[in-house]
C-alpha cells in the first residue's frame, strides 16, 4: 500500500514508495507508485483545465 501521512492535519496524502539505498522496489511497490502517478496526472490535468477556463473568464471581464 502507498504510504499515507498520518498526521491530524493531512489524512489523505499519499506518498510514493522510495527506492531503498542500494536496493530496488518490489514489483508491488512499483505498481502502487504507477497507480498513484496515474491518479495524480488526472488531477493535475483537471486542475489545469480549470485554470485555463478561469483565465479565459477573467480575460472577458
């Protein structure tokens, strides 16, 4: 499972696995990192679309 920060302020932050010094990630860790990356890209693209829309709206004012 992808590491989660377990502070009271940030409960839903997911942190990717880091490669241990002199070691490799397991296939499961690589898969989890890939899934996390894919979901992050979807969110970033959606945010960019919102920013673009907002920018266009403010240019009309």
